[in-house]
C-alpha cells in the first residue's frame, strides 16, 4: 500500500513539473500548498495575487491520519514594494467550525525581516509542533508593512478555504475575518508521519 502511494506521489510530482515548464504551475494541495511530501521550490505562478501587508492570511487543511509532527512552515512571497524594515511571520491556528475560519493560535514563528528578498519561498524550520491526526488546522502568514505592498499567490478552488485578518501583527486569537472564500493560498507546512519526513503547504 505504501509503495502504491509513493509511486502515485512521484507521478503527480512529475506531471506538476511538466506543467511548470510551460510557465503555469498553479496551486495544488499535496504539491505546493497544504500537506505535501517535499518542500516546493518553483514559483506557483498562478497569475493572481492577494495583498498581504498589514494582514494575516491563512489556508485551511487537514493533517494526515499518521502525522507525528510539524517541522516547518512557509509561504511564497510573490512581490513587495517594501523590502527592508518589514517582517514576515508564520503561525498555526486551530479550526473554528462554527464560522469556518481560524480560531486559537497554537504556534507562532519568529518575525523575520523581508531583507530585500521577494519572489521566493519564505520558511521557518524547527517548528516542533505535535498536531492531532486527521484534524483541521489553518496555516498562516503575516507581513507587518503599513506603508508598502506585499503579495501572495492565490487561486480559486471550490471546496477549499482561506481567510484574512487585518492586523498589525500575527493575531491571537483570529479576529473578525474581512475576506473568507474558496481559494488556495501558497502556504505550506512540513510534517513527519510514521517515521517518514513529509511536508505540508499554506498560502502566502
């Protein structure tokens, strides 16, 4: 059963790379957002971005049934007019089932300067969080800019969910969402499962 799963994963990754060679990658859970088996490296290049400065953006996903830990969280910073003196931060929230949005903050990373680096995957390792199996979580990113503009790739996807919370820093708990819709966001988290390293993705 594990061999079949591995072959399927490799085939999907191969097909994804072929599509990227044609200039369009898009967002796919299990490949470059949500729960994934390896960290994404290519530009998602969805052609659609969302302003993410001075707000938190989160992507909803469900942990694997055999998850043992989360080791890394990251997101794609597509572009920014502010490149120094502004920080990015990642976080993990539990799920508010009643409102279908993030709720209590369970983990928050260390604020890190954008440092003149855009159109790259920003990530923090050493997360060391132990999630429950087959459980809904929200992976989030935040940019502190109040004067410039920063963007993250998004893509419309029926049945998926993202949420925004305008705030000067990563909220705790999640506030009143200004935009919650059926979109994927370029955000991910790396998980470990049953002794095998795997990765999860969220959207910038």
